[in-house]
C-alpha cells in the first residue's frame, strides 16, 4: 500500500461523537466533511448545522477555538455523496443500530475513493458483521476505530480488525491516529465492547454491586474509588453521571445482548442495577439532565438515596484509616484491605479482586496482550496503573493465591477459576505478564513484543507498562550536569536538554542558574538547547516558597535582586547564540509562561495551558512577561499600517490583568503566548522529537539571535486609557480595589510608565519597571493574604 496521506476526512453522523470527532480533526488541521441525514424541514444540512452550533456550547470545549466550527464542511447523504470521492478516510459514527449502519454502507460504497480507509466508530457492535455489507473491494480497507468520549481529551482509540482487513491498512491508520490525532492506540479483538469498555463496565457493575453489598453511600464510594485509588477523581457514580446513565445502560445492554453464561462466566453480574433502571425511568440521566446519582441544588451537592428515593446531602468521605492503607506498598496495601474488618477496606479489596479476576479470565478473548489491557484502562478510564500492572507490582503469585482462595471460599463475584497460565509456566516464572521481552498473550501463550511502527520512532520515551523495561527519561541519555533543581543532558550529542526537577517544575534561583549553565554548555559544544520535562507539566512559575526566607532575612532588596537575576536569565535565553526551544505540555503558568516566551521557539502539545497568572497571588509578572507584551505590541504595530499601539496591546494586557490561561495550545496562540511560527503537536510523546528537530533545523539554517532594539511604548496616554476602563470595572463591582491597583501597575509597565507616547525604550528599562511593581506588591497586605491563601489551600483568594 502506498504512503497513506490524509488530506480530507469524512465523518458520517453528526451526533455527539461524530460532531466531536470532526471538531478534533479541525483542531489538528485536517479538513473534514460532516454528513448526516437531510433535514425534513428547512435547509437540507439543518441536522449538521445544529450539531456544529452545539459544539460551540459543549463543555469541555471540543474545539480549540469556537470560531473554527466554520471549518467543518456540512453535507447530507442525499445531495453530497460525491464529496466522499475526495476523502482518504471515512469514519462512520451513526447510532448503534446494526441495520442502520449496514444500510448506510451500501449507500456510500459506490462513492468511496479506491484507496480510502473506512472505519466504524461503534462502541461494541461486531466489526466483522458490519464488514459483510461492503463490496469485496472495500473489505480489506475496513476496520473498527473506537474513540473515547470526549475525543479531544481522551487519549484512547481502539483499533479493531476483521478477518479481511489488510495489515497495512491497520498500520497506516494507527500511524495517523497516533501522530496526526495524538492518540494512544491499542489493537482490540472483535468482541463485545472491545477492551476498555468490556473490562471497565464490568468493573463498574462490580463496584455498584459491592457498594450495595457493603451498604456504602455513593459519595463514600466515589471518594474511595477516585484519586485515592489512583483513578479519575470523579470516582464511579459521578463518572456514570458524566457519561450519561442512558449511555451507560446502553453499553451494559451490549454485553447483555451479545454475551451469555457460556461465553462469559460473569454474565449474571451484568444485570442492570435496579437503582440505575429507576433513575432512567424517572428521566434522571445524570449531568445532562441535571440529576442522576447526584443533583446540584444551588451550591449544594445532593446524592440519591435509593431507600427513600430522595436526594439527600452528599459529601461524606472515606475513613482516614483506609486512606493510610492505600498509601502502603502494593502487596501490603492489598493484604491490609483484604484482612480488615471494616466495610470500606473489604469493599476496596472486593472490587480490585473482581477486576483482576475478570481481566485474567478474559485476556485471551479481548486483547492480543496484557499490555493492551493495561494501556486501554490507563488511556480510556484515567487510571494510573492498569489491572495487570497493579497485580504484578504487588507480587504476582501472592495476589493470585489471594484471589484463588476467595474464589474457592465463594467470596468472589464469579466461581470461574483463574486460568492455568496465572500459576504455571512463563508468567509465574517471570513474576508477571510484563517483561522486557514483551507482554503475555493468553491466546498465543507467549510473551509478545510491542508493535514498532515507524511512527513510534518519533516518541523517544513512548508510554509503556510497569515491568516492560522501557527507558526512563529521568536517567536516559548522557548527563552533562545535574543537581537537585535541574538535569542537563543529551540523547543525540547535538542538542542540550534541560529538564527542571523541582516540585511542579517551579522556577527557583537554582533553576535559573541551571538554565544559564545549560546555555553556556550549548553555546560551547552543541547546536541548541531544548527545555523539556518528562511529565505533563512544563512549569507552574516562580517558586514563591524559595523566596520567602530571603524576604524574611534581608527584606525586599533580596527579592529585587532575585527578580533581577531571573530577568537576566530570560534575556540570556532570548539573546543566546544558539536557538532555545521550549517544549511545552500541560501547565506553563507565570514564570513558566515567561520561560517559554523568551525562548527562540515554542513547540506545544495540543493540551498546553499557558498564561501569566500572577494576579491570582496579588502580584504582577516579574520575569519579563510584561516586557514581552510591550515589545510584541510594538513589533506587531510596526508590521502594520495602523501605527497606534493600543489595539495591539489591549488583548495581551487584558490576558495578564485577568490572569487568563489558554484553554489549550490553540487558544494560547490566540492570547499571544504562542506565535504563528510556533508548532502545535498532536501527540505529547512526540514533543521532544519535534523540539530537537526544530533546534537542529534552526541551527542548520544559520540561526542568529534577534538584534537588541529599542521600541516605542504607549506612554502615559496609554496608561490613562486603560485605567479609564478599569475604573468602570471597579465601580461596577466587577473587580476589587486591589485588582484595580494590580491592573493599574500592569498598565504602567506595558505602556512604559510616565513617558510620552512613542518614546523608545529597551527591555532592561521595562524590566526595571516590572521589578518595582512586583516588589511594591510583595509588601502589600492584600497581596500577602493572597500568597498565603494560595500556599495554604491552593485556591486563589479574592480580596
């Protein structure tokens, strides 16, 4: 098969999933046509139009920018099927009705391009049965592609083949999904609900059963099965509300309709819980209907009480003793939970045991290897560890024996024994299902190495499972310098990589010093410097706690000196003789944002949240952020025929004064924190590869740092204009007096202070204004309240 290029995609079905898949394709720059039935009244594309309008209102936002909804081309099956000929990939995402899907395939088949891949986004219908409606020429290009909701944010995509799907087709589609859409791809067998929903829904049903058995309230269960258990913070019942109770019941019905006691010994546990049926009958479908297992009443959260069939106050928490148990090493943790007398720890052991039991029994039918199960549960359900990883970490045979004893004693959810491979043979000898040679395939009865497609060469540190022996970015490569604040290292002997090691990658004086050291090394022997860290956090900004001792001992002069050093470090980055590239993912706030702004280029993962947020702690950006805003406004005005600085200054001033953070990399570009020349990368695991490539390409092109130029500022007239609008906001009660004071200081810096409009200044001049404003606020009682509040609770104080 020739190189697969995705120049345009068609999405069939403008329902919740179809429309959001189309939105994500727009986010990554892929042209998309969204189809649905012709409307019976009004414009033919009315159904699609309504769906596209709905995308603008959804939370979390499926689009990087609301305005990009217009990029989704609208079509219907009656007038526009000819457009399919120009599509390289066709994703069907209509309702879960086998007859409807088969009828649609017959309709579109004559219009498909001869090379186009056709994929169904079904959540559980047989992909093989669906393929039977297609002409023989299309069958090798047909497969299942199951996105998880919401498609923009959920990493998991399950890829499902049929007996006639071409191997090259699967490889091409996996490469596009991984690199083009930023997804974690697992190959699933064609069984009901595939991998993640099969195991995840079975686990959710077991949790509901055990919660009823142990008489635990939904709020307590969610507290137990959320972050404390290494799972999504929404726990179990709140997750059900978010998904939609009717949607959950539909997925359960797929299991009920397509399995039996003969094909699944856990079948009896798939009955729809009575409380779920009751809530659905009452129209209480969860978050989308305003009530489900939970209901919001004003500011109060209520939970459903099945005994009284009324909503009662929620908020109960789990026992602190249990919380301490969950912090113990894996084997000790499971032993404590199993041996405890209380309902809560016994409940936790029961649901963990049931999930491990189910995953082991069904490994051979749902997945090629145990790795696929663990990654599917991580990416699809937000767990820190997959079930097999947890089992292996705790001690394979010890845990297996505990599960077997419970099965023999009749305490388990099902009487089915654990498979023989659990206790005998290669798995038992290796101490688990994951090894450096590969992960266990129950169907092949051997360890199978991970698939290595060419696309994965772009992922230097590809996410893998515990026990696989994957390289650790914290120790990989060759270390050039390392202390408690930073590691300087290289993997190609061409580019220096700087990885910040402090908590949440806060920028302390030691970090600033380490970055300058990295530049010295790079300028002497390398082609560039890349700032990158191996987790979902770029930097949350300056380390306020590191500043406090100096403030207490030496007063404000010490802080001013530290700020000057940090500003100097930023200028050192900007004017370095080698290119500095910031590789951003996750949070880049305050000083982290400034660090990115003073780099020669930025490469950002799609889900990067960038902003100057110092106002939240009662401060102004003090490491060059406001200087950057003033300089960029002057540069933009200089490139325009409209020479008034204010239109170019207003948006960025407002973002800093309101502590706005981009809702993703695309929105961060709109706010001015990323430039058009910066790159947005769909897959976060490709970030380092792309950043190194950018640094080397810039060096190869003869990179030179920008000239140090003076630039014009808006001056006192600009300050007066901004303060005029701030007065209205203050007097209208939209901002506090202290907010007004901080915003006024920001205006003073970005406009250049008490000078005439058009006065030429340099960066050092503006940075001196920044320091003065920053230090004046640090001695302000209102600001100190905000700082202490944030450090104590992690939440901003409004005063």
